[in-house]
C-alpha cells in the first residue's frame, strides 16, 4: 500500500486541536497558568513522537512551572489523544518552548517606539538632490549603455542571442 505523505500533517493538526482544547477547557493542574498557546506540532513519518511547540506568557518562574505541569500531564493527554484521533499507537508528547509570540510582541513594541519618535523633516534635502550617482533612475531614462549587450542584441536582430554552448552563425 502506498504511503500517504499527508498523514503526518493531518495527525499533527489533529494533535494541535486536541491539545489546545485540553489546555483551555480540561486542564486541572494548578502549575499550568498564564496564557498557554499551542503554536505548532511537528510529527515525523513514523508518528512515534509529537513535538508540541507551546508559547507561555508570564514570568520565567510561571513558564518553568507550566512546563513542569505540561510534562506531568503528557501521559494523560497521550491516552486522550489516542482515543480522540482513533490512533492505534498514540505518539509520545514532548512539549517545547516557542518564543515566536514573545518575539513578535517585542518587535511590535520596538516598531511602536519608532513610529512615536520624531518624524523626518520634510524640508531636509533628499540624498538624490545632491547629484548622487546611486539615485534611482526612471525606466525611460535608461540608455543603451546602461543595459547589457544581450538586450541590445535582441533589439537589433530578429534572432535570439547565442546561449552557452551554441555558436552564432
């Protein structure tokens, strides 16, 4: 029977949904506190282990306690996951920290700081007004000297330019 290459992706999505629902509704461990978000799940082809990437907002102590709680609830969640997804062998669950949401919040904070800073002075001279040679040029101002030889060859002859290995006749 041919291998279904989409199955790990489908199982990973199912795991993400079940774990996210469990963390928002059914978790009873007091160590799991703060905003816990399942950001992704990685499942290999053999479906033996699921790496669950979790973002936890809170202090470092809360994060450490939350990961301890997730580690202890993993076995219970594995059985629930096997029943919910009807898997003969439920994958081993490994919770890994994902700081992408925290990094995105930090970037937004930095961008907000840049936006709030003083705007550029509109009366200041632009660098292009100095006669800078790196100033952008309009498309209609490009001369034949600025273009490559093969563009000029295409304009002048109806035959395409020679390709490496071909000899022009």
